[in-house]
């Protein structure tokens, strides 16, 4: 009996230590805090807030897993979520996110695509059919080529729509209409909640790849998309509150490929410092075999500020 009580006491003590560490990490996630943080600033189960929040719908890269959906970032402002990239699995993550009564999602706004790689766009057919309000056209912004992609996506399910609209289901045909805007630079969207500005970034042989700056009443956010190190990020951020940026170790691909297509964690630290970013969120990270602490350590070698290693459904 004494051994059992001692064992139980040890478990309680360890749980208390773990909770204290977690709270310390979350407390260091605010502006101006330094040091590695490897979870959401408010984390899973975060309380609802009137402030702008960033919801990770998928940390991305083509190497998906149970814990990693395709690339997608949501920005929630006053109950509306604006989605940046729609990688595979985005609709499932949206269902999971909306099931949480504390995330504040009431409406789904437009979708913004950074580039047309499959791990950023395979969720578009699912978004067309699920999650969003089927009484309004599917509004999407992205690089040249997006209209052609959406034309083929819509055509692929033409017979399905005919049966649903003209058969006994009597579905509203507006649910499958698309409103596609091909963009490359400048302010591309503005409403009462946000202003979205896009800029081009270099991503290997892609003719057009985009990053986005989002300004809300209380936050400025820059999302890199896939890119090698570029002054375009530095200029777009320029002291932004949050820099959401990819980071790929060369071990994930060949050094030659990485040099043209992606940014290493160490290079991200340099970019973040030059950008004067107040906080860095690492997403689209690879390979999964390297511990999160290594990504954070590499960034912190060149950047002195809060660094978050994003996971699916984290909130910042």
C-alpha cells in the first residue's frame, strides 16, 4: 500500500512539473519574449478571443501523416476565417476546428493560394463541396494558372453536379460556382476585417509563387508560402507582428533543390531579423525526423525573439 501511494505521489508531482513547464512556455509566447517555444501560443483548447488569431489547418509538405495535413493557414477575425492555401485534408481540419466552440469561427471568407503545387491545392475540390456556405460562389485568389485549375476541377465533377441539381436532390447550382481572381502583386482583397496584399516570391522554376501580408485591426501577419530566402519577405514584413514562414533542412531534399526552392531554418532566422518580425511561426517544415527543438535552435542562432514550431490545429 505504501508503495502504491508513493507511486501515485510521484505521478502527481511529475504532472505538476509538466504543467508548470507548459505554462512557462505559453507565457513566453507574447511579444518581446525570447527563447524556443514549440507549441501554439495559446495552444489546443484555447479560450475564445476577440483578437485576431492564426489557426494552423495544416503544417504541410507533401510528406503528410496522421498529425500533418496539407499546407493551410487560417486567419480568424471577428468570427470570419480567411484561408491561405488548401492542401489535402483541409476540410477535415476545418471540421475539427469548427467543432471547438472556443475558436470563434462563424463564417468562412475567401481562400488565398500561394502557388499551384499539389500540397497547397489538393484540398480545393473538397472546399468546393464541403465546409463553406453552399449558397454563395467559391471565391479564390491566387497566381496565374488558378483559373485553369479551377475550370478542370469543376469539369471533373460535372456529372455529379447534374445529378444533384437536376435530380431529386434539387441542389442550388450556385454552390458550385467559382469566383476566381488571378493576382500577382498589390492589395487584392479588403473588407471590414482585413486587408490582404500579395507579393511574388522565388520558388524554383515556378513562374508565379506568392506570399501574403494580412493587416487586421490589431495584427499584421506575413505568410511566406514556399520560397527561398528573398528580400520580398523582408520588405513585406517590415516589423510585422507575426511572420509565418516555411523551413526545410537540406536533409529533406537535395542541397541543390533546397537552394532554389526553400529556406533553411538558419536562413529563416536571418530573414526574421532583417524583417524585424516580432514573432516567428515555423510551418511547412521538413523533414519530420528532425526534432522541433532543432528547427527552433537553428532559427534562434540568427534571431532573438519568440519562435513557434507549428503543429496542426495550433492557434496563435
